[in-house]
């Protein structure tokens, strides 16, 4: 989910494991020369999801830690394809925690223009909608707490898998 800490946790996890870190949102922005917000605004969510799917397919490499956008796994077959090339980790956090981490949501297209209560409602709705695909991940980790603690949980889960 947006705000769960995928980029921060992913970068720390990659450093800890001595692996390459890649961020699908950053790669979409690099390839298009536009921000995610600009793509949503000019082309719509469907166009962004197509770009995102192309980027994710090209990023899958042996041993890389990849942070995916919050809606990436909802695309049909996405989790199955990702599980074929490696482990998928679902970082879990409550909507209130996500909102606290996001702060000013003006750069988050799906939350733009909403007040605090509206953002919480939208996050809860998105989480409920995406949860079935998130649950397909083999590893589920509580993402609340300090980054180092979350990375420790992931390392422990990976070792047990």
C-alpha cells in the first residue's frame, strides 16, 4: 500500500542482503520523464498501470529487491508472475499508520483533493480492494515500527522460508 514504506524498507533490505534495489515507481518516472501524478493527470490510471506493468516485467532480475507501487499487484496475473521469479513480501499496516507516514498526500494521485477523513476512508477502501492480491504473497510482515525492525522481521521470514 501507499505509505507502507516499500521504498525505504526495500532499500534497507537490499543493503542488508547485499543486493540491488529497484523501485518501480522511480523507474516509471525515469523512463517517461514525468512524475506519477503527471501521468495520472494527463493519461489516467489505466495508462499508468500499463507503463507500470512493462517496467515491472523488465525489472525482474535474479536477486534484486524490488519495491512495487501499491496497486501493481492487483493487475491480473501480476503476483503469479512475480512469484515465478522470486519471493513476494506483503508489508502490512493499518490505514491510520499509512496516512501518518504519507503526510501531505498532494503527490499521491489516488488521495489528491481529499481531507483527512477522506484520505483514511480512501486508504481503507484501497486496502480492502487490494487485500486479496496482497494475501497471495508467501510472506506477510508487520510494517509498523522502525525500518530496521521491519527489515529484521523480513530477514527472519526469508530465513524461515
